[in-house]
């Protein structure tokens, strides 16, 4: 990135030292109160009020501010909006009819979760895709099937920084972060690669298990704010399928 102390790769790997706006109490209170989403500048004023967390490459910390900057770089380089890019390069080739970039409360009101109707997706500054669990699994499986990236690009994407912050609620034997992907492993299942995420009313876990005899991808969407619940259910789903196949 010209004029910045960090690179696009560091933004995707969360090694820039940028904080995450979701960590600030002011942000959570404003969202819970149903306020009008802050401007980009106000979000940055709050998010960067205490400065950087560390120098680039001197640590790791998840940052949606970093993802927002990555989105802006992509849009500036292509001259198109994120929704148009995702639709042309991902959704149309894969037939993901349910997936779209949510930009209005009207779009959120159509979701399964009732509480979604009270949430404005503009609070997610890096962008918020919505769609079904089936299409989420289909998208991730296509990534590992070579339908979206070359094997060389995928190999670079999977270069992982291993972390030590596994909680008791998570099913992983180890946990790390690649470029835009969470990477880890599950005892008896091998590697697990994908992403967990959530908001004020739901969480999800979408993971690919490449070391199984027949690689498998699962997606689990759950109510609440505990990502560990969705992760555990995703792993249980894989284990249940393998059990049925072995009978």
C-alpha cells in the first residue's frame, strides 16, 4: 500500500497492528441503542483513538478496520463496488443465488433471524454478505476445488500463523490464521480451514476438512453470540456423516 506502513498481505493476515472497532465499548453501545451507523471517519476516530496495537509483523490481532481498508483497495483498483465484484467473480460462476452484499435494513429483515430486522448492516464497515448455509458451504468448497483460485494462489492463501488463544468452547486441537481464513485442526479429522463469525444475533462456522478420505465442507448457522457453539456443531456434523458412512 503506497504511503502506508503495512501491506495488503498484512491486512489480510491481521498482522498490521490495527485495532478492531468492535473492541470499543462506544461501538457496542451505539449498535445496541439502534443508532444511525457512524460515518467512516467517526468509526476511524474511535477505532484509532488509542493508536496502533503494535508495529506491523510484530504481533497478531483480528481487525475489521484492516478488512475495510482491504475492501477499499480492491474497489479503487477495480473501479467497482464490492457487491458487483463478488457477484461477477464468485456468485454467478458458482450459482450462489442466495448470496448478496447486504447494504440496507430491508435486506436484513428478510433473514431467518427475527432480530436481524433491527440491525443496520452499515455498522459492518468492511461489508456483510448474506445467504444460506448451503451456499456458504458451496462457496468454501469451490475455493478448495480450484474453481476460484489457482493452486499457486491457494497455497499462498493458506500460509498460516499459529496462535495460542483456543478457548474451552472451541473444538480445535490447534488454531491459526491464514490470509482471510481461520486454520486449525480437529483430533481424528485432520485440518480444518474456513471461518467463524457473528454479530449481535447469530453466529456461523463454515469449514473445509481436506484430510478426510473424501474432503468435506460444512456450514453451521446458530442463534446467539457464541461462535464456539457453531464451531462445535459443525464438527459434530462432520463426525455424524463419517459415522453414517462407516456403518
